[in-house]
């Protein structure tokens, strides 16, 4: 099994910063793409940022220039540095990882997406 655990959420004033972290653990063979998504009350979940195993990044237009995604492949972690936060950034943020795991034996593998439990980010005006 694979578990993703997010940390770093909280309450911050507009213009402030937060850093979210996500650590993957379990029977991991490799991790491909990783990313952050968010869901605000009354809205659908949306992509915030993604990063490939090679370090290529992609951002939603609403966060470009303010957020930075990074990863540490040796530690199976992904982070999201959020600067110049706005009230509209308020949401539950979810970590996502495309993980290849050992499947019943060390000689077999299985690939699928995993999600963290989510961490609340609240930006006050």
C-alpha cells in the first residue's frame, strides 16, 4: 500500500506565504508525475501544479508567478511554495502521485494514482 501525507496548511493573511509538503511511503518502486490539486467550497477540484519525475512543471494560470512546485525523488516528497496568497486561494489542497508499486511480489509491479487526505488552506482578507 501507498500513503500520501500532506502537511503545512493553515490560516494566513492575504499576501502571506505557506509551504505545503507531501511525503509518499509504502512499497514504492518508482514515482512518476506528482501534483497538487485544490477544491474550494461549492467548486470542483482543480489542478494547481504538476511536476514530472524529470522536473518539468506545469501551473494553473491563476497561480503562475506565485506558486512553485518542487520534488525530492530520493525522499519521495513534493512541495508547494505558495507566495502572495489571495482569499481566492482558500481551499482544501490535495497531493497526488502517479506511483508504481510492488504487486504481490518483488518481481511484479502495478501503476496507479494515489491521493492524500487533504490539508486546509485559509487566506483571510
